[in-house]
C-alpha cells in the first residue's frame, strides 16, 4: 500500500505538474499573443511614422527648392540693384564732370564778361577823359582868344 500511495502521490504530482505546465504554457501563450499584438501595433506605428517622415521629407524638399528659387530671385534682384548702383555711380561721375566743366565755363564766361565790362568801363573813362580834355582845350582856347584881341 505504501507503494500504491507513493504511485498515487507521484501520479497526483505529475498531474499537478502537467496542469501547472499547461497553465504556465497557457499564460506564456497569452503573453506571447499580447506581445505579438503589441509588436504588430508597433509595426503599424512605425509604418505610419515612416510615411509621415516621408511626407515631411517631401515637404521639406519642396520647401528647400522654393527657398532656393527665392534665393536665386533675390540674387538676381541684388545683381540688378548692384548694376543699377554702378550705373548710378557712373552717371554721378559723369554729372560731376559735366558740372565741373559747366562751372569752369561759367567762371570763364564770367571772367570774359568782367574783362569786357572792364574794357567797356576803360573805354568810357577814356572817352570821358578825351571829352574832358577836349572841353578843357576848347575852354583854354576860348580863354586865349579874347586875350589876343586886346
């Protein structure tokens, strides 16, 4: 009987062991199933994140291209403004030369006019002096003529 009890205990222990292993396997399977679902969910999230990153990269690429085009346009405008600045600088230089020449010509003209005016003044003074001298001579001759009569 002790053998039968031992066998019965061993059989009970085996049954408990098998039930425990089955329960553990079942829990393991449930955890494996949950882990698989989480992995699938994670994979979906990763796929969504990859798609979002791809869209973001496309948008960024498009934005960078637009910025490049804007920079090219700005460079063109800056180049044009630089060209205009150089043209204005050249125009200012030419205008400075022209104004210098005009000032020089005006000064020459003013000097010529002053010289003409001085010459005219000198001629008028000479005429006045001649007239005065003639009047003095005439007056002197008139004064001398009555003295001879006497």
